[in-house]
C-alpha cells in the first residue's frame, strides 16, 4: 500500500512515516475511522512502511519481499483479526477465529481495502447474525504474540472492527498493552472508539481519519481508474467524502437506490397514487438489507438536495442527474426536510420489526406526496 493508493490523508501519512523514520512508533495505536473509508488502508500503509526493506522517499518500495507479501496479505509477522461468525462453510465452534476466515478476508480485498463492516458480513454471508471477536480469538492471540518474529523484526497485530471485541478478548489485549512485548505493534481500527474499554483507550496513541475533500477523491479516481475529469467530479460529489462509496460506484455502477428514489419522487410530485401503489409493491420485494441501503440513499439525496437548494447552490455536476438535483432541490427546504428524515427513519423502524412492507411503503408514499407539495407551494411563493 503506497501513498498514491490512498486518497487524501496527507497529514496522517506524514505522521506515520515520521514515527517510523525517527523510531518513535508506539507499541499500540488506534486509527479512528470517521466514515471516509480510508482507515484500513492507512493501517496497511503504516505496516507496509514499517516492514519495507527498501524505503523510497517516504514510501514503501512496493517491490521488496516484505512489500509483496504485505500486498498479498501473506506476511508471516502480520496477523489480522476481524469480526466473524458462523457461516455455511465454517460452522464448528472450534473454528470461530480469524485464521479460519483468512481466505475470505483476502478475497474481500479485490478492489483494495475499501469496504465497511456490513460489506464484510455480506461477503461472509452470515445472514442476520452480528460479527464478533471472541474468546477463541483470545487463545489464538495469546499463542501468536508469544512467538518470535519470523523475520526478526516487528510483529504486527491489526485488529479491524475493534469495537466488536468481547470482554475476554478485550481483556487479553489490555494485558498486552499494559505489558507490551518488544517490537510488537498492536494496531486497532474502529469507527466506534467509545465502545472500547476506557482502559484500552488510555493506553493507545489515537489518530483520526482526516476529512476527504472532493478534490482529493476526484484526483484519486482519475489516477486509479482512468476516469474522465467530469465523471470523477460527479462521482466525488455523489460520494460526499466516502472513498468506499466512490469505489463501489466505479466497480458496480451507480446505485439503483438513486433511480428508485427519483422514480418515487416523480410519482409523488404527480400525485400518481396508482403508480405509488405499484412502486410500493416493487420496493417491498427488497430484502431487509437492501431496504436499509435504499433508505440510506434516500436520506443522503434529501440532505444533498436541501444543502444544494438553500446552502450550497453550486452543483459541480453535469448531465441528467445534475438536472434532477437542480429541478428537485427547490422543493426540499427547512419546512419539510425534518419531516422527510423522520418519515424514512420511521419506515426503517417498522421494516426492522417485520411490519408488512407494502403497507409501510404505501403509507410512507402518501405522506411523501404531502411533504413534496408543501415544499412546492413554498417554492412557488418564494
């Protein structure tokens, strides 16, 4: 993992290389991800730079033996720990530790280390179960940390999704933070540091993922994926500072959730109740996870429209999508944005509790008609 493989994070990259160069690397470090999607990548960058045999201008060389093994997630002195649960392929209690899932973990990195905990769970196909870092992981951790370094240098334990540690594993980590082994780095990555034990937080050096600007994300998309300038601008704008969302769009195309939302709002604007009923039937066919994703998309679009209509008037986009935002944003204002947010959150609440989805979405649609036309009326009077 080199600097050019990670959008933004300029300050954090300088700090990490400086710590390694000046031999001031702490024995325990926490990267607080803030939703931009680069926290895991920054963890890999630090590991690559620490173990690189031929550092080149504040960069890991990318070609030495250690760099190649790190790139393939196969370095014998780097151990990966992450939340897991039973799957169709890994059912036995005795296999509930990260090593049993190393194959899926490596496969997850096809597009790089840009994925969420939910993406990881979906990749594992653990259905509606939650991942955890549990007691058996604690035993494996104790065994591995007692071993000598294979290469004679640093050993690294990367704990991703550290907030999923259960008490047994958290206490084992705490013991090693209180009595650190020489040349051993424990690197925790989480978006929810407040869910960790306060005693762990007090013994790690904390770093926070930096905000990701549209310009940095645009440059990254152009350099890595060869996008045109305008396509990169559009994607960076839609991603709103999330490298994960931008890369997903490059890999899989624009979210169908946006098209579903546009259809929904057009039907609501026309007061087409038959169309809204049919839309509700179709949307009710989404499984629970896809319904959550649609609601998340809808909330993001509404927030964006509100900001574009009343705060941020410049739209750095072109084409049909930009036209939709320009035409629709005047109808989303301070008089209905809060009601829309509450409406979608209420729909999510009912869907999670197995209320009939057709009823949920049709009821939500009827209310959406009222909110849209209240905004339309205010826009006409403005």
